[in-house]
C-alpha cells in the first residue's frame, strides 16, 4: 500500500508544432500525475486512463521542456489480491511500469475508430429485422472503401459517411436515457481507508480534466465526504496538505452544476445492520455537510452497492428531506428477478419514495450501443415511464468516466434506431419521472437482496463492536442531556460526540460492517471501536459525575450503597452485580424508573427466589416463579415452561439451545455468501468437553455451565443464567473459533405454530414467512435481524434475543441464530 515517486523530465520536439501531444504511462499499479505541485491526472490501466494530455495543439509559446512527477501505488484498481480479486492481498506482489512515452496523438484516427465502433455495434446488435442494422453495416463498409490509412486527406470523407447515419433522427416516442457520469469508490474494501483517499483524488482530478474539455459532462458523486469532511474532522490531516487545490476546483464545478453531490448520508452505509439511530445520524451528518458546503440538502438517496435495504428506510428518507432513491443492487438477486425498475417504495409506516433502478443493472457503464439497447429492452416499466438512467464510468475501485465514453454517447444523442441519449443530472431524471408517475406500481416492505446473506454474520468482532458502540453513544447522550437539563456547569460534549459518531458511521460503510473487507480494514475498524469505547466510557463517567455528584458523596456511618442508572425509557426490575467497599462482588435485585436512577442500600427481596436442583440423570432444573427450565448434561434446553399456565415451549423429543455446524462453501463470494445448500450439511454439535454443572445455586440468581468441542479444533463454553423475577433465560456464550469454511448456529425449536415470524428492524419490526411456499420465501433462508425475533400465536409466543448478532432464520417452528 506504499507509493513510489517517479521524476519525469520531458522535451517535446519543435517539429511537433500544431500537434496534440500526450504523455503515455502504462503500469499495473494506479498512478497520479503531479505538475507544479498539484495533482493533474489519474492513471489506471484497468480504468482505460493511460495518458495525460500535455497540449491539444503545440504552440511556440508553450513550454517544450517540463517536469512531471508520477506517484505510483503498489495496488491496482481492485487492490492486490493473490490469485483472484477477492483473495487476501499478496505482500510479495510486484508492480511493473511497462511504458513511459512522449507521443503524438492522432485525433482524426481516434474519431474515425469511434465512428466505426458505433456503426459495427449497430450492425451487430440491432438485428436482421431492423433495416438500420443494414444501413450501419453498409455505411461502415463504404467508409473502409473510402479510407486510405496512408492518406489522412481521405479521413474526412469517411467521417462524413458516418455523420450522415448519426444525424438521422428518432421519432418523438423514442425512449430517453439520462446518462450521468459516476465513479463508485468503496470507502474501504480490498484496500484500507487511507488508500481510498488517493483513489478519490485520482478519480476526481480526472473528472475535473474531462469537465474542462467537455462542459456538458455531469458527474454524480456520493462519496465526496471522504476528502472534504475528513479534512474538517482532521482525521486524515495529510489529505489537507495533499489535495486542497483539487478540492477548490471541485467546488467550482459544483457551483457550475457539473459536479453533483448526491447521496444524503455520511458514507454509503450498509442498508440492513445499522440501528435506526445510526441511520438517522448517517442522514444528519450527510445532509448537514451538503448544507454547509453547497448551500442545499440532497434530494436523492444514492446507495447503489449495498446488500439489501431495510423496510424502514422510506420513513427515514422522508424525515430527512429525501423523496427519491436510486440503487441497482437487486439486479444481483440469485433467485428471483425484481419486477420493477421505476416504482414507489413504501416503508413500514406508509411513507413512500420514488425509486429508480437503472435498467442496465450497473453503475459502471461504458457508453456502448449494447448498454443503451439493454437499458431499453430490460426496462420492466416500459409504457409507464419513458425515461431511465445510465451511470457511466469505471467504479468500485474508482476510475470514473473517460473521454471515449463521452464520444460514444455524443454519436447516440438522437440517432434513428437507438434510444435518445442525453447527458443529464439525477434531478432532471427524477423530475421527469415524477411527472410520469401516475401509473407506477408500489412495492411494500423491504428490498431484500437474495445474495450475500453471509454478511450478517461475517467478522463477529465488527458486529459486536457496532452494537456495543451504538449502545455506548446512546447512553452518553441520554446522561449528558439529563446533566445539562439539571443545570450547573456541565457542558454538553457535542464536539466529542460528533467525532465518535463519525468514527462509528465510517465503520458502517457497506464493506466494513458486513465484514466483506481485507484484514487491514478489519484492524482499522476494531481500532476505531476501541477508541469509541474508551472515549465513550469517559464521557459517560463525566456526565454521571455531574448529574449525580451529591448522590456519589460517601456519607459517614452510612451502609454501602450503589447508584443504579437506567438509560432506557421504561421501568426495569433486574438483578445486578455490584462491588462493595471491601471489593467483593454481590448481587442485588433493584427497580429503577424510566430514564432515571435508584440508590440501592437494602436490596429488594424477590417474591420467589431462584431454585436450582440437580436431577439423578445429571440434568439441572431451575425455576423463579415466572418460568421453569430443564437442561440436560449437554446444555440442551429440554423444557421451558410458564409457571402460571404450565404452557410448555419446547416440543416433545426436541432440544432447544442446540448448536449445529454447517459447511460453508459458497459459489464465489466467500466472505459475503452462504448458499441455501449449506442447510443440507447440518451436523449437531455433540462432543462434550465438560458436562453441565451448577455454577450458582440460586437465590437471586441460578446458573449452570458446560463446554463443547465444535468442529475439529474450536471450543464453546456457555453459562445459562436465570435471575429472580426474570421472564427470560440468558445464555452467555464464548466461542474460540478456529474453523475454516464452517458456519455455527444455535437452534430453538418451539411449540408455537405461525406462518410468519416477527423480526426487529430499525424503529420497528416486520414479518417474514416461516414457510417456503414460493421462491421469494425460500430465497430468504437466512435473513437479518436486530435485537430480537419472535414466533407467536394467539395468546402465546417465544422470542429469541441477542446483544451482538444479526444473522437469523425462522423456518417452521425452529428459531435459529447465526453465531
């Protein structure tokens, strides 16, 4: 991930006067040309950018001798994977500079070749039933006959033949394609965060150069924050020193309406796993940035590459001033083809947003005839609307549009037989779609991606860090707000919280939180979580000290007391563990009001203490007056009853808390996918290392623990806990994971019958079927959830809760959590 610098001294021959002169550079690592201490051109062989234009027509007054610097990165457009793109980076990989030349560029030959490319594509792709394909073919044939490659004076006549075809116009009913330049840059993926800064600079300086030569070019940019806002936050101070000149140029083109900020969020975050509050903060930080930098908020939510979209997003968008949404990711569905490209998407509260999927099913088009025809043919809403988007430019690893893409589309602006192609803007597209929207269909609920289901579970430490840090920041804000409301000298820690939220939001990028990134990125993410935990804990202590200062002062002669705070908006009665003055741990049953505190001196006595007893067969029974449970020696839950009704939750002959191991060998996307066929490889975990033993004998808390061997070399230890008055059983689980291409789950068969299970999502819940009647049902064999899923029938149900997991399923009567 280092860069090498080359000093390039150029001397242009005076004989090249009046000629177009390029500096050509070909390497398998990404490069950047610097001139006069400013970046001027990105170089990526994979992105078809291998030259820097020194002059379009060499004049005597122009410098013939000049010095450039080329910064060459030791990574390609898609990182440095060993053997394949998504393999781990190869630390021994070498990168080669294969060409560095000063050349004369023959613009006439280039234009002639683009003409021929378009005509030949029309001849091949329009089909034998279309007379235009024959007209294109015979015109290309005439051009070859007219053109003498050794005599440039014959080129204009050949070009005139092509121009005659391109100038024959369409009828008024022809479909209109809105072409928008685009450059999807993953904030971190097959490269670390720091490399993304360089990728942004390479890509956007190239776009700026194109805009200087093509004033009609528009470019939609959803990741602008990665440079400018991180300058504000000063997390990458070196970026300010490297690219301030480039950012000034970008602001100029934003003012001209060519460089168009879109997106509305801080980063292109994962669309499923962040909490509701995190999603609101994504929009808050993103919209605040657009308002501060460009004087307006974003009207389009732009999230083209995320692995599914929560049913809560329409409500959040509308609440943040956004009525339009663009993505294309559902074209990746493995099972079902999504039925629309332009439609209204309705969320769980009835909020609706106008949604468009570019019918070419890509955000990285190249402006070819084939793509234009696919955009029209593939459009599932033909007749309802007559406009669609085409996003052109190299993406994922950056790159962006090229001059050749623009030149292709200029020839297709209004050519009979092809759709009309106009360089446009997202606002222009959505404005015309809004006018044509009266016959559009509505899709209700989540936009579930039938692929990449493994990302709900991959990289368990990242998932745990996200959930814990979301909780920490919530608690800091609650306690700090209460401290401010109480008066006094306490200052709300706005700037510190802003910094911590931005770190958390950055880690919610759609290849970081899902875990589909290289080890370097994981290490960065875990370091950010550590910083949020450290700083968040300190801020929490500060707020508590201010809020409860008098209560924390020890009083002479008073018995040990404990201050207990509740940051949730309902009264809670729970067993807590507290440390006495002698340093000893003790349990106490406490009741704490909503968003309040309680002083615990004399703990409450439970109405019924927890009873724990070991049976003759080695099983252990626990009861607290609310629920009664029975566990066998393997830690299986063989019985779970409500004491009042004696209603049994575990079916006869079944084991709940059953660990199961599955093979995990997907078709390609290893860290991303778990395939439906993994369910056929289920193996219950049965190797006992340490049988179930009582660890707490009852009273306020009863517990038992056991250990299992999982797979060939992993171990699992679990403590099962029942507290006084508590209506649920807790499972504290620790896994030392050393398996490869295996998937560990825990299953809870329950005596409940329902055709739907309920899953918590952001600020709400949704239902998904427990059967596989249709392909849409079984494609959701592994789904995402937040803190709970629930299977219920009239008057009774069982819920499975978690504190750091996201992958789950409910099939038939079995609730399953992916570990």
